């Protein structure tokens, strides 16, 4: 997979008519703006590989690292400041607006290889930490060489003064 194609999907919507993209932009802005004032960047740790036979992909599976994200002793609002909560909020808001998000529970993963027919014999992975303070609205299209992802807009979760 090309590095520029690596991503974590928070909410998959499938095909969206171009005329509804501004509505998605408004939803994403509303979700980002609703992040707690004390929000810190989110951190996912990708620490194991998995082979998904049906789509024939090899992916890195992740878990949230709450201790690394939040300062010791800092109260953690799990309902507002986590990747699964962000995913759920995006899915709920888009579904309420009449979109059709995939409603499966959030499972942090990054596709690292496509067209992998069989699991490799070794699935070891040195942990990779992915820190993020924003998310993006992405357009995906399929070319003969594979999927191409283009950022339509990005949304800050942690305002600049909070990130310091």
C-alpha cells in the first residue's frame, strides 16, 4: 500500500451523491466542534497483523492507548474523547441525516496490503503508535491500480492552543 493511502476509517458511508457532500461537511464540523474543551490528541497503537480472507487484505489492528493520550490524574470523558466515541458520533449524526453508514462497531485497522490470498506464516508486528488531532472527509475511487483516496476537508479535534 502506498504510504499516502494509509488511513483509519471512522465512518464508512459508501457512495454519496456529490450534492450531499456539503451536508457531510457540516456534520463533520459539528462533530469536531463538539469535542471537549480539554480534548487531547487521540492515540491508537497498532500492534498485531490480521489476514481477512474474504476481502483478501492484510491489516494492522489497533487499540486505543488511553494512558498515553491523557495526562495522569486528568479526568477522562470516555464518551467524548476516544476514537470509538468519535466513530459512533459520526455514524449517529450521518444516519440521522439520512446517510447509510456502516453501523458495525468501530475496529481500528489499517490496510497494509491488498490481494493477499493466504495469511502469511508470521503475523508479528512491532507496535506502531498513530497520534491524531484531526479527522478528514475522504473521497475514495477505484482505479485499475487500486483505491485512490482524496481529502475533501479536514477537521481539527484539538485546537492549536490545546495542543501545546
